[in-house]
């Protein structure tokens, strides 16, 4: 047998011994290749049904106040929008800066003030939800509902104000 034929199996044996030696724990400060606890943790929500949060009378009172404000804002918006509609129709096609155009701008401003009120109500509702989350409390469905209603109302009013403004000639430069 030649020397080369003997060296090939010996070198293969040497390489496998060296690679296995790399896996041995000699008390060296090398990290383990096993998964760490953080790598085996699941961030998925528990499938166990969580109990609904306990009633919160103070929060329920604040939510009722927000609902009343939302209703008043929706009513005021509808009334101002109805008043503004003929003024805006009269200003369609009027030159920017004309009396009809200025009257329409004022009417849009009156309607827009109710849009601002709806946005303020949304901000107040979101602030309540944020404060609750910061205290580590779970979400509260009536509060989530009023946030959703306020966001929907503010968006609808914003869309309506934008449509009114689009009906007019562009403003003066």
C-alpha cells in the first residue's frame, strides 16, 4: 500500500476528530448553540378566553359625555352644511375674491368648525384609550367603540368639507 493511500483515511479521521472537538464543552467561554429562552418564547396571544374588563363607572361616564358631544357635533355640522349648500351653489363659477366666493368661504368655515370639534372629540377619546393602556389595563370595548365612531365622523366631515371647497374657484394667489 502506498503512503498516499494511508494518508487519506488518516486525514479524514483527523478532520472528523477536530470537528467533533469543536462541539465539546471544555468550560470555554464560548456560547452554546442551543436555543436561548427568548428564542423559544411565543409572542402569540393566548388562546384562552380572557375575562372582559371590569366595568369602570368613571370611564363609562366620560364615554357617555363623548357620545353626547359627538351627537351635538353631528347635528351642528348637518345644520351648517344645510345653510352653506345654497351659498356654495350660488358661488360656483364665481371669481375668486368676489362677494359670492367670500360668502361661500365663510360658510365653509362655519361648517369646518364642526369638523374641528369632531377631531377634538376623537383626540379626547384616543387620550382616554392611551391613558388606559399606559396603566397596563386591557382595552375597553365601549371606549374602542367611541374612538371608532369619532374617527368615522371626523373622516366623513372632512370629506364633506373638502367637497364643498372643491366646488369653488381656487383662492387668490
